[in-house]
């Protein structure tokens, strides 16, 4: 007959987690979850920013098409010094305020070719958001020839 082994009463089997192991595991989990939560919050906000950017680009593009549909002589009469334009921008409640810049294009007084030149045969037309705080500063620029 075998005698059961008597164990010392203070000696226990290591079957489970101690409080210290649990606290360390929770701390590591929290350290890893904070960056993951930040990444997910950016992903959740992305569709709204994308929709706003698409709307702004549509607004700028539609105004550019409107300006380019104007007769050249009218655009030439609106072309003043660089950065100044009297083109009447229609108010659209679905769009943020936009600006139109029409300038003569050609050789400047400094000898550089660009907006602010003296040519009557080539115009630079730029359309963009009037306030950069409204979203991405989309600016469309093109040259219009007589």
C-alpha cells in the first residue's frame, strides 16, 4: 500500500496568473491599444474629409468651366494687375466662397514669363477657394489664348 505524499502546507501548485502578471498584461495591452485607437479614429473621420474635399473640388471645377465659357474679350477686359480680378463669382450655398484670378500672361517687367505680363493674346485664369481654412486649397489654373 502506498502512502499518500504529504505536501508542505505553504507549497502550492502554480496554476494561474498572479495579480502582478495580470497588471503587467493589462498595462502592455493598454500601451498597444492607444496607438491603434488613434489610427482608427483617423480612419473613421476620413470619409467626412473626403466628401468635403470632393465637394470643394467640384465647386472649383464648375466655376472654372463657367469662366472658360466666357468670350475671350470679356476675360481680357477683366485682366488687370496680377492677383486682381473683378470677375463676379456667383453665390452658391452648396459651395464655400471662391475666387477667380485673371491676369495677362507673357513677359513681365523683370524679363520672366508668367502672369502679370503684357500680352493681349494669352491669359492666365486661376480659380480656387477664397479661404484656405475652408478645406484643401484646390486651385485650378489654365492658360487661355485668343
